[in-house]
C-alpha cells in the first residue's frame, strides 16, 4: 500500500500542472490507515526515493486519527499477523 501511495505521489507531481495544480506545493492527507501511510511517505526516505522523489517533494502532512506510533509486535492481538515483517530496528532509514 505504501508503494502504491508513493507511485500516486509521483503521478500527481508529474501531472499536477496539467490540472491547474502546483507540483511544488503538494500536501498529503489521510484518515486512519491513510494517515499512517501518508506519514510513512514523509518520514521514511526510502518510500518516495523508490519513485525518484525526495521527501521535500511533499510540503506538509495532514493526518486524521492515524496510528502514528504503532508497533504491532507489542500487542498480542497483532503480533502473529506481523510475525514475518522485518523489525523496526532492522529497517534502513
């Protein structure tokens, strides 16, 4: 989902002007899981870098009710679901 969102940001950046938008004044907004994904795009440089973009492409983030500090390995209800995911400490920034 994060990769799809990064691709969407790249598309908007490339096409904003043709719709009357300013690609240098892009903000991301999301609610709940969408807010979490948007926050990942602007805090993990690798997400947008995969699309050839820097986080400075995004001028701001509007997050509504997002799980911003969520480590699923700390909760028994989500631990098994995320067992195969790399640990937060092992992710490169």
